[in-house]
């Protein structure tokens, strides 16, 4: 998990294991949310830019699995799910496929995710 808050001095990383209280909080935030894919997912991904302002933040969450069985019978290991908020723009990747999306109460949800990751 990585996150960045401006005007700080760069990305910070943290590792959250199953026994960390934040693990359950983040898992609940992710599973309770409703997502909608954006039509922009149909177009090729391009380079993203953002003019930084005080208080801006971005975060990335990588969910690592070891020999996890999927519903189709496939067994996967590694960074299976990746969720990122690039200054409010949400993307979800699952086993190499990436979709831009929106979420219900997106600004609030993104801030809650950031607050949970940032708390130590």
C-alpha cells in the first residue's frame, strides 16, 4: 500500500497484514462499496497529469494473494487486485485488466480509504 499527501515529500509505503486492525477496516470499505465502470475504460490508457495543490493526495492499494482459488477454478498468486486513486480518479485492476470507475459517494469513500491507510 502506498500513499502520498501534498505538500509532503513523496510517497510513503505501509504494509498491512491480516492481524492489523486497519486490514478489516479497509476490507469492509472495499467490499461495502458499489462501483460503476466508466466508459473511458473502453479507450486506451494515457499518461495522467495533475497540478498539485496543498491537501491533494493519491493512494494505491495492492492486494497480494498466495495460491488463491478463483470461482473459475484458476489459482492465482501475487498482486491480484490493485485499486488506485489518482487525485480522485479511481481505477481498479484485477489480474492485469484495468477499469476506470466511479464509486458511490466517491470523494468521501476515497478520503476514508486514505485516512484508514494513513493512520498508524
